[in-house]
C-alpha cells in the first residue's frame, strides 16, 4: 500500500502564458483531513480541478494509491474511489432529499456497471439512501424537497450524496462557505466522523475550521506551495503570514 493515498508530483497548469498552478507536489496521508489553503487566486480551485480531472495538467502527475491517474477522466477516478462533493443544483433541488441520495446511488451502480432494475433493487436503494440520510442527520426530512432545506442541511445532503459513491478519498470544496456557527459545528462533526474511515482533502477559507479539523495543511500562494505541515507550525511561518497579509 502506498504511503500516501493521494499525491501530486510537480503539478502544473498554465492558462496561456500564466501558471495558475506551478510545480505543486502534495502528499495526503491515508485517513487524514488535509486542508488546502491560501489567499484568493492562489490556485486552490485549479488544483482541485486538476486532481479530479476536470482540468488536464500542463505537466506533472496525480497518483491515487500510488497509481498514476493523470488524465484518466473524472468518472474513472470516481470509480477508483476519489470523489468530489458536488453541489445540489436547481434541478436536484426540486426533488426530495431521498431522491437526491438515491440518484447518487444509482449513478454509482451505473459507474460500476451494476444495474438495479427490479422493484427489489429500488427498495434496496431507498433503504441504503435512508441509512445515509440517517448518518448525516437528515432521515426525518427524507420526503421534503431539497430546495426547502437550510443551507447547512443542504450541505449535509450533498455530503450524503457524495458518500453514496463510496469514496475512499473525499474532496470537499469550501464545505463551510456561507454558514453560521451552528451549521459549521454540525458539518465539522460530520467531516470528523467521515474521516474515521476515509481520507479528506478540503479547500477551506475559514481558518478556525482548518485549525480545528485538519491533520495537515498545504498553503498555496501564487500557484506554488508556500508551506506544508500541521496548523501550529504553518500558521507561524512568516511567509504564510506575509501571503495572508497581502505581502
Ligand atoms: P483560488 O481557488 O486559490 O482562489 P484559482 O485556482 O481559482 O485560485 O485561480 C488561480 C489563478 O488562475 C487566478 O489568478 C485565476 O485568475 C487564474 N485562472 C483560473 N482559472 C483560469 C482560466 N480558466 N483561465 C485563465 N486564468 C485562470
């Protein structure tokens, strides 16, 4: 088994002549919550898009469990166990909470070439969807329209739908964005519980959340890795302080 469940080697992405991500080597340990932070424009989103193969790198490699997965396509990456949390769009908002998770489960079935067509199949999918909803604290709201959910609960639903894909590595893009303190606590607790059996890479702006949740942190600035380590060390690094102060 590879030491790092997810690794990037000299990952680089140029847009025209501009390097949005430059020689980024990232190492994510199995079972860790690893945060990717940095000021606006640092290259975090581009990095995420490269890792999940929404973007093709100009150069460099992405390794999942030690296997080179560069350029293999987002759905194949998902099949191999690395899934990015997706946002419930307006279309999905008109469906019930349960249907949203069931569709994610069905997508997994299609991805793994395992089709459920019988009634019994549907019952099983609904049962599994309810288990996931129970796990994220939404079982009571299963029959409600997703669009009726509060912001925090909608995020919990997105996480349930992501877990339906049975990822071993979960990528969370600003899981706390736009949330109040209570929702942050709920989602932080959920992320902690997920990390008991999975690896998490997250981009997050809220530094107190990062300090509280992360095992390790990589700081990006101007497309490059500025620092890597535990929060207590990284937050004292003068280069990091400088980058955040706009220096
Ligand atoms: P972050 O997520 O850290 O705020 P991004 O990855 O979104 O940073 O962007 C990094 C840099 O790359 C920014 O300067 C941004 O303007 C630039 N960039 C991102 N995507 C594109 C694109 N498709 N074309 C040109 N420049 C881009």
